[in-house]
């Protein structure tokens, strides 16, 4: 009952004039970056992060969260209408969404995608509202050893974000940890690796880093490939046939369950829930041959899993302070930029922010359903805008935004440097998500490790004497061992194939 009262108070906050406007701006911009191929939710969130500096904390987080789940909706439209996924999680939607559009059923595909996204997102937001506070109370009993173990677990579960090569992924993660070392020592305050540069005395600015790695690098890649618009198909008949409702809703239910569970696991990523959902629907179907040729379940299930993941991924961020993906790491940076610390005390110390954001997600999902299906054709026309017109606009927004945070040209230079680093990393197929995740978690890992070793008088094995930290660390060792074994096995099979 207490949670219901807090949620109602959250709606009061979210429905206030400015917050409602920022929610609308967030979901509209999210739809835009989702529709435009090559940008995606990570780069889109990074682009608007510096513009939130002058906002109230609750307004800033509401807008950035709106961009996140709005982009998930937007990516579906181009996947169905022009067979071009706006972001990675929408790749699976292309498999059956575009064939449906070719059959003249683009409206039905977008309709079930919108319904599935809404249901999946709504259920996991409810889970955040009612499971978040109890989990936060449990986490209040955690000490530095438990937080060290949980953060380490989050880092070891990055295997799904490592890309094609585990070695490249590990190198990227280590690079992020090295960047986290720049600035003051969290225990002694000693300035490290600043090389006499006063602008680095406080560490590398997370806004410049995120905007460079994700925003600028995406711009450079898109400019190189010269993305041009395509003519989208017409949308009509947004509801499925009567006999299709039952299997569609079953697929939505299963997809919501998959996305909700995987979203709670740091590092699982948005692609895995959609892939698992699609695979499950194909296995359970009476006629699996329909998949890939225009099966509505192949659209409804993955889209529900996709948006269920978005809501569920906020639970470890809000309750434990552990970001599970690149977008969550950027949201984490937004909290820190506004003087807030995600974690167990967030529900207790900043209820206005937490419940305002949760309530805004209910509102945002309703807005997206209203905008997604009836206006799908309008959104798809945005893809016809030449990229040469979008490039300078996005570049100006990025430069002005990152400069406005600290009024520093050094931050603009930092953004550009990391933009080129991100560009070359992408060309060399190095994943970027591990960099930002380990950068964000690195200082917390170091702090909790130092505090724990102080408590244990330098005895590292004492971690295993505490039930929670010991269990989590054993699990970390198992994950590392299994990942190494899988990597060696794959390498061996590739070598055998090449010999043949």
C-alpha cells in the first residue's frame, strides 16, 4: 500500500507542466533516433545528456529515460517498413516484420509490435515500482565486500557485450578501467595520471566520454557510409485478424517474461532477449516454416522482450547502483552529474526523483503507443531526409551541449578525441559498451575493494568468509571459467574448419 501512495505522488510529479513536457520531448527524440539508422538509443541518450545540465534532476532523468525506451519503439518502424533496423535489438524484427509489410500487412506488424512493446514495458515498470523498494531495503544491509562482489559480477557478465572477439572485448574493458584511474584516488585523494593537466584533476568527464565514444563515432561511421533515405511502404489495417489474437498475446507474454528476467542480469544486452524470444516462438509454433515469411508472433514476442528488458534493466541501477548496459551507464552518469547516487539509498533519500521517473515511464509508454502506430508512416518519412543535412545539426548540438556542462573547450576536445577513438575501435570491431561500463564501475570497484581490504586487514580470502560476497565471487569465477572454455572451444572449431 505504501508503494501505491508513493507511485501516486510520482504521478503528481510526472504530470507537472515541465516534467510532462520533458517526458514528451524524450520519447519524441527517442523515436527519432530509433527511426534513423545508425544512431540508436546509446548515441541518442549521450547526445542529449549535456543538455540536461541546467535541468532539475527529476526532469533530466525523465527525459533521458524517455529517449531510451522511445528509441526501442522507433527502431521497429524502419525494421518493418524498409527492412532497416534503427538499433541492434530491432534486427530480429526485420525477419518477419518486413515480409509482412511486403504482403501488405505492415499495419498489423506495427500494431502487434506496439501492443507487445506497451505490455512488456508496462509489466516491468510495475515490477520496478513494487520490487524496487524491497530490494533496496535488502541492499541496505550490504557492506563494501558485498558491493565489491556485485560490481565484479556485473563486469564478468559483460561477455554478451564483447562482440565477435572475446580478446577484443577484454581489451576494451581494460581500456575503460584504465580511463577510470585518471583523477583522484577514491581513498587518499591523490591525483593520478593527470600528467600536469588541471582539467584532468577531477577525472575524465563522463559526458565528453559518452558523447565522443557513442555520438561522434556514430556520426563518423554514418558520414562514411552515406546513409540515404528509402521510400517506406504504406501503413493500413493496424490490428491482426481475430484468429491471430490468441497466439500473439501468448507470444507477448512469453517475450515479457524473457525480457524481464534478462533485464535484471547486468551485461545481458537487448539483443539476447529478442533472439531468445524469437527462437522460443519458432520452436513452439505448430508451423515453424511460417517464421521468416511473415509470422506475427515473430514480431510480437521479440518486441515485448525488447521493451520488457528496458524496464527491468532499471531495477539493478536503481536498487544496487549497477548499470547493466551502455545506456544504463549513461543514465548512471546523469544521476552523478545531478548530484544523485543510484543505489539502495536512492529510494530513501530521493523518493521524488525515483517515483517521478517511474510514473513518467507509464505516461511515456502511453504516449508512444499513440504516436507509434497511427503516425508510423510519418516517422518512416524521416528516413528520406539526406544525412548531409542531419550531420551538421547533430554535430552542432553535440559541441554546444558538451561545452555547456563545464564551459570548457577541453571537454569539446576530449569528446572529439574519444569520437575518433570510438570510430577506429568500431572499424577494428572493438566493442564500445565494455569501455563505458568498466569506466563507470571502475571507481566504485576500487573504492569498495579498498574499504573491504581495510576491514579485512589486507586478507583477500576473507571475502569468501561472508555468505553473500563469497557466493557471488564463486559465481564470478565460474562465469570466467565457462567464458574462457567457450572461447577456446570456438577457436578450436574454427581452426578445424579452416584446416578442412
